[in-house]
């Protein structure tokens, strides 16, 4: 028998129309079903748009996950109370053997159609709850031309995200935190760009969680799932942070700007190493990274060559320096494969040329076939799933040997890794460690590790303790950096530079409905340095320590010329997105064999270096509306560091613009519009200067920043049409100066 006891009290200031309890202001109105507390109405009052189809709402605005002997829709009472003019409290109380109580505050923002949801939970222990899910927003009406913002490191935009979904089988997009770029997902119509659905977390404690969008052809739903520390044993749980649900106008950049307003006030930004000048002085001065592999002759010698050609600071991001086979021999990195004496001598020589080395060491993987894994007792300290299994994965397809993630919450692993960093920095004199797979996190359920099981902030807290311990081993050296793979807000206070690869996404992911976007850059560019790209002009190398029989004959030979424009596209994205330029597998012969591409790259690097107030220290602002041709180009999908058995490349085609552009605001308040022309023809750059929109005075100078100089080319007054002809295969920054 279903039992409902409905309690209504304290509703002064709430509207109660029909079967709804509403909270409303000039921007937003939310309607909850009186008998159940279900959210059945979400009205953007600035547009007069109802965003929810009440008939499609499937459940309550919260759920419990992993629970036992608990039925959500039976044996409860629901009550509503107005806590202040903008805040409604809803409480669900269950009677009987499982006295669960859920209290949820829903608060409206005063200035825009946004709502903040915060929940607390009691009586969880009897039902063995593992995680809580709130808010659950369901029945959202579908968008005709939908784009979904995905916080996958630098960022992605998924076009038509409900494609291939059915009403019975939704398409689900689920992202884990900490480890994704920002606690932000949003859905909108790319044509109308009106009343999109915005969802963002506001957690600065790095609790393990997931953010989820689920779509069918007719509706969408979103939710956040927070893992409970020591779940199944905890009776009360208060995550202690808001989830923001709202309506917004615009595109992905508009959503990023909403999120940024909150983010810049958090410790992510207050404790930024880059912003606070705690990173090595040489790091922001880096004009160009080469991402080479192997012995010093293939890395540091090539870095010297390209630095001499550029006349600007070049540094080396260095894989395969280590004595073990890549992707199965970790963490047996030392001694270097060429020998400690040769390695250190080469590093010291590079220092005399002003070249710094960032060496690869995976931040948590241990090869479980190594002798060291067995002799050290490492198995006791691996990260474990709830069923007791590990997160083991075979990356190295040639040997078939696996890597097993260690638990970042254990002192055993932190001691092991920090000791390796001590050796490479203090004995081998390198200038930094690249901590592969850094911006990640996985729940560990081993009860013997001394941390909360499952949920909590164990992974990020452990990583922070690890970086503190590492830096303690070279505390007298202020010129050593720690970099990491990916880009995630939780790591901004502890890493110096972030390797972000989406600028070359097609090279490793192929062509599909997912488009890379600089989401992380739009939020955090002036707080976090970013570099990296798979962009290359040659086939990938092959580790000399891998199985010889699978070594491809074309390793590090030239890619076909038809992929040259793909190379330019990748570099153009990196330039306009404000990243430190990076080339994978540089060789001096490229200046002869791929002369036009290398001239384009040199032009790009030098132009960026003359525009650092924008492309290093600036804030990404609204993109200018710029006319551009589109062309269809060949795309190569090919791994950068590991050949494959059989064919190593898949060919696609993709329609791309010939002009890439982005607008940046400097700390001084000037605006720089970065433009890259990847075509073999000159192109017209045209956009309107809206002084008020850009926060500029009504009149000012128009300057041109190029690879070799900066010059004034005119004046703007209020709203002014800028027209400029950009040369083929070149890059400029058009500056609007006060």
C-alpha cells in the first residue's frame, strides 16, 4: 500500500497554484508538485519559456545510489518552507525501518535565471547508500539544433548529442571529478542560442563526483552524483556545496563566462602558481616546446637546432629518456637508457644554451610484470575497485603487459614517486617532471590504506601532498617545474603547466560529432599555463625497447603532404587559443622537406611571442564575428608515440575554416584579436569593433602585431569596421589599444 502524508507549512512568499508549490522572482520560476516534491516546472521568465515537459518528469529531484531495501516513492512525507524570499526548503521524511531524511534548499539568484541546489541526507546507514544524486532535473524539452558542452580536459562540444538515442535507451554523457576541466556541462540550441540549460558544481574540496547529461530524441535530463566517503557505513552526509541549474543565452563561451565569475573567486585561482609567480621564471618565457623522444641526441640536439633558427627560448618535453620500456616498465625509470653520465652531460650542455628539460614520469602507474612490483610489495598499495579488483590496463599492445594504478592516498606510493623525482632533478639535473595522467582521479575502496573508502577528496589531497613532497626534495631550486597531463581546475594550485591535446584531437580521435573547444582556457587562461599538441609532420616513433618485430618501417619519416593543412589547423587552434606552441617529433630536416609548414610555424611562434599580454596573460573574451571560407581537408588519425600492429593511420576528411580567430583582453584592458590563416591564399579579415562591448574607450589605436614588428595601422572610433588582408599561411594579432 502506497502511503503519502503531505505536510505544507511556512509558505509565505511562495505561490501555490493548483497542485504546485512555486518559488519565483523576476528571472526564474520553479514549480514543485505539492504531493511529491517533484520539479515539474522551470520557467525562464526573462524569455517567458517553460523548459520542462511536466508529463515527462520521471522522478524526484534527488536519488540514492547503491542503496538496499529502500523504496523512494513509498512511506514518506514532504514539507515545504520558505527560508527567505529567494530560498525554498523541501524535506522528504521516510518512516519505518529506513528513516531516510532528505533536506534540500533551492535558492534563486537575484540577477539572472539561475538556481542553487544544496542537499543533506540522514538515515543512510540502514540502506547502505554509496552515493547521493542531486539535483535530478528531468523532462527538459529537447533543443532542435543541440550542442552539449563536455568538460573533457581542454573541452569539447558534442553536436547533436541525442544522435542514436531512443526513448527507451538514452544517450548518457558522464564525467568524473576531480579530473575534468571544470564542473560545468550545458546544453543549448546552436542556432537560436536562447535559454540553454546550464549545470555547474561549486565544490572547491575536490569530492569524488560525476556530472551527467542524459538525452533522448524528445527530452534531456541532468544530475550530479557525489560519492559518499566510507559509503554504506555513513548515516549522515552533507556534501556542503551548491549545484547550479539555470537558463542562459549564448554558446559555450557564454556558459564558460558564467562559470568563470564563480571560479575566479575560489582557491583554484587564489592559489594559482602561475598567477602568484611561483612557477620557474623560464617557464612563461618559453616560446616553443619540442616533444621528442629517446636519447639526448634526438631531443636536446634537436632543441638546440630549432632554438638557433627561432632566436627564442625553446624547451624540451622529453619522453623515452628512461631505462624501462614505455607503458609497461614504469616506474623503473632510472638510470636513463643512454646512461647516467651521458644523460647528465647532455642536460648540462643544454642548460648552457638556455634549454630546459621536462622529463616524463607517469604519476601513478606501476607495471605489474616488473620485478620491482613484486619485490617492493607494491600490490598492497594499488587503487582498488569496490569489488576488490584493480584498474589495471594494457596500454602496451606489443608486449601485452599491463600497468596498475597505485593509490594516491598512500604514503608508500608518494615516497616512491618523490624519490624518483629527487634522483632526476638533483642527480641528473633536469628542470622538471611531467606527471602523466596527473589530472585524474579514481575512487579507491581498499580499507587498509588509511583513507575514506570510495568517496571523498583522497585522490586530489594525496596528489597535493605528493607535489609538496616532491618540491621538498629540491627546495633550494626555484627553477624546477611540475607539469601534468590534462587540464583540471583542482590542479591549478599545484601544477605549473598543463599538457592539453584537444587542439590536435582529430589526430588521435578521428573525425566525428565532437568538436574541440578551449573551455578550460576560457575560464582559467590567466591562471593556468597550457601547452601541448600531437601536431606533427612525421609518422610516430617507436620505442627502441619495444618488441622489434612490430617496428614500422616508416617510423619518424615524413607524412604525406596532403596532411599539411591539418598540421596548420592544429597549430592555428593552439595559437588562437592562447597555448604555448608545441611540435611533436621535431627534426632539422623538416626545414628542407616541409619548408612552407615550418615557415608557418616560425611565423606563428614569433607572432605569439610578441603578443604575450594577450596569448599568455590575457583573458579570452567574445569571439569576433568573422567571415571565412571553409574547405574540406584530409585528416590523418595516427598515434604520436606508439605504432599499431598493421596500419598505423586512418584517413578522414573534414570541413574546416581557413581563418581561425579569438579575441583576448589584456590586464591593461586592451583587446587583441588573434588571427591565423591556414590557407595558401591571402584572406580578408573583417570584424566590427564595438568599443562598449569590449570595455574600450570610444576611440583608440589599431595596431598590428606580427612576427617581426608591431605597428599602428589606423584608429577606431566607437563602432568601427576593421578590414585587413592577411597573407597566406600567416598569423597576426590585431590590437585595439586605449
